[in-house]
């Protein structure tokens, strides 16, 4: 059951936003699938998310990845193994805790992720470049509010 406001127009607008977020999430999943295929034909979308996060962080471990991506550790481990076998991730012992492995992207991974991100950013730029900077900042702020909102 959803809470209604005193203004039906606000309720309709919020329903429209929620509907469009669903469309955006579906499109994001499609883009992750395409991006994974651009990196390597056998890479799954989850592997792309893991690899792009490793590239963004420059070095990390499986526990951090599992937390950031809200994935179970066994799924992250499987994806990391695939990425290592494909030559996209290197693993070495953590200097502070030898029980942990530090995961770092290879130069090939950095280059491929960079190319995919540039294509994605160019798409977003084409769609939004005519908007006023204030409007884009407000939009980003609304997305942050939604992302940071606590569960019911």
C-alpha cells in the first residue's frame, strides 16, 4: 500500500517517476549486457559490474566488491576467477593481511572499460547536453535522494 499525498497531481507525478525509473533500470541492464559483450564475448553483466568497479577503485578485495555491489561473496569470487582467466584482473596477497587478496585491473581491462564508459557517457551527453547546468544538478540531486532513501 502506498501513502498518498493531499495533491493527486503529486501522486501521479511520483507514479510517473517510479515508472520511468523502472524503464531506466531495464535499459541499464541491457547496457551492462552489451558492455560485458564489448569487453569479452563470454563476460556476463555481473562480471562487467565487478570489473568496472575494480577499475574505478584501482585496487580492492572481494569482500569490498560484495558489499558495494550487493552480491554474495561466492558470486563475486566466480566473477573474479573468470576475469583473472581472461587477463583482466590480477590478484596478489594483501600486504596488511595475507589472508586477503588484492584485486587490481590489468592495463587491458582499464582500456576496455574506459572505451565502454566513453560510449555510455557520450550517449548521456547527447541526451542531456541541451539542459541548463542547474537543471542537471537538480536532476542528479533527485537521483541521489532516491538512491539514499531508506527502505520502508
